[in-house]
C-alpha cells in the first residue's frame, strides 16, 4: 500500500505559531494544534506523520513533548499507529458526510435567500449579445449546427483573449464546452480510469470533488496553509500518489479567494511535470479580481501537460452554460474524439452571444468588478458586526467570504437556516472526509439590502445554536452599512 506522507517542513509550516500565547503544557498545545489541522482538513486523513525524532528536531522541542502530543491524539482517535507504518491521521468516528446536493437550488421557496450558490445575475450586455447572436444566426442555419470543437469565430476570440494576457494561443488549442464543469468532466474521461487519484487543493469547489468521485477516482487533498499554497506538500503528494490529474483553482480560489503567485504556479507546474501528471488550472474566476486590473500570465508555459478551463458563468452569466478548454492540440483532438459519447457540441446561439461579449469586454468587466467590490465590502462589514467572533480574510477577488467559526457548527447552521429563510452550504461540502465543519462560505452576489437581510437571518439561526446569546436585530445589521 502506497501511503501518503507529510514531511517535517510542511507540517511545521502548517502548525505555524502552535505554541500560542496561552498557558498549559507544550505537548497539549501541540496536540490541540494538530487536532485542529485534522478537523479543518488542512492535514488530510490517511497521511503518515513524520517520525517523532525528526518532528522534534523540526519544531525545536524535546522528543518527549512530541511523544506526549501524539499519544494524546492517539487516545482521542485522531491518530492510528500501525506497525512499521508510522502514525496516520484519522477521525474518531470515521469520515463525516460532505453531502452531494447541488449548490444551485432546484427550486426556491418564496422569500428564501439563497446563500449557498455563488452565482451573480446576468451582467450588462448579455441581452444585447443575444440580440446580436440572433441577427448572426441565419448565416449558420444551412449548416447542420454541430461543432465538436466549437465555432471557429468563438475559438479565435478566446485565443485572442489569452494572447492579450501574455499567453500566445491559437484557435486550434481551444475547445468550447457546456461550462467549466463539463470541461472538467471531459478531462476526467480522457485522462483517468477507476481508482486513479486526482490531486486537489483543499478546500475546493464542491462539484469538482463530485465529478472526481463520480468518475470512480479518488481525490488526494493537499491542505491550504495559512496563506498561499503548500508547494512542498503538493510536490510530495504528486510524487507519492502517482496521480493522473491535478486540479487547482489558482485565480481567486473558491472558496478562500486566494490568488496564486507566478512563482508558486511555476513550482507546481514543474512538480507536475516531474510526476508526469497533467495539471488543470480552473480559471472560472480569473476576471473577478476586485483590487485592480487582470493580472497577466507570469511564467513560461510548458507545451504539454498544462490545461486551462475557462467559463462565461461568473464573469457574464451562468445561464449561458458556456466554457472552454485550452490545451495542446493533441489533447484538444483527443477530447473531441471522446466528447461524441457525451454530447455533440455547444448550442450555436450561446456561442455567437459569447463571441459578441468576449470581443470587447474590458469595460463591462470593470463595471462588474466595481459592483462586486462594493457588495464584498458590504457583506464583510455586516458579518463583522453581527459575528465578532467569526474570522475571515477580505478576499482579493472572487465571489465569496470564507468564514471561520469558533465552533464546529457549520452543518447544524445549514440544516437549521432554512427555517429562518436563508439557504446555506455547510463547510464540509467544500472538502473530503468531513473537513471544514468550522467554516462557512458566504457569497456576496446579492444586492446589499438582501445581504443585510441574509446576515440578520443567519444571526437568528446562529443564536439558536448558542444558548443565552441574544439574536442580532435586522435593523442593527442593516444600519451599519
């Protein structure tokens, strides 16, 4: 059995300032910090920890301290020791349930505020784009209407978009799909087989995990550290797991909002190349940087082995159901051959509308960012006032806040919240093995007044889980902003 291991340097980085400012024995504080890493999913399950001697050396503590901390975690059921295999992480009651429900509600009760999906309404210009598409459609009606790779005009527009960001791209490197999720499913079908591992950052987009599991593959999570990505952890997992694919959300990560630096991207690309693993960067949110202009690509691209997924959904409108894959020509051709067993192409009207929108999108995207930035700040202020014991970083981009709660009540909040008229997605939905029970994703895609109302309703729900705490008043939450 090929067990995954974490090196002492990576574990030390994850532990951070584990000694803290509080009292108590050092072994207890170390055990508490390790337990929290396991519960939050930053230290995945079934990972073998470093030996006691090397961990003591890395942490600059006595071996006795490490031994006592690990013994404490074994007694509590968070570690399992097998002869000759080292201490392996686990949960006392086994992996929890992450659920399989879609983040997009199938139907919405009247008055219910949907804070589970992070999907903004249609941006400006969408209606006009469809009108222009209808005018262009007659020229395509004599044709049979199927295009496995997509309309040439749209593939060329998408290629030019990459070129404007500093990544020279040809139209034959583009395949148009029915959204980024469809694109990822196509890549799974092409590259993986039952039982294969797929490396992911952790937490991540829930429907990506769903797609991996439904392809009979196994997600291999690498926890996100306090900031950035754990490059050494990624490299070790790629080396130890032998995965066929690795999937990362590098641009305004969902759900944390982080942005991966060019140096980190280059290091992960190099590690994937050494492991002969195809690397996927999901760029669904790349246009939604809320603190400035779009960042150009900042490192040399390999000719093969790196695939990029794009989408119209977050930037313009999810109702278009249109995305794309950028890859080397051989991969695109192989995808086209596999695609026929799933579908025969993307609807032409949507492709014509997308070509119209993408041809000149700078002004529309700038206004979209301005609107989302105001909504982000509004939600952050409302949450900060209503829940002073919740912690979150203001994201540089994306569509959500990732809030850390003081207690593991995320699932309970989500299960109870609909009684107060708000729909939530619990933290474990964004991970595997029951992780992130202390986290909650809160989108800022609604109008400010709706966000204030949602926070007030959430405060009522939260107060029911904390006896003796008075619920926040709706007027108070709204008046701050």
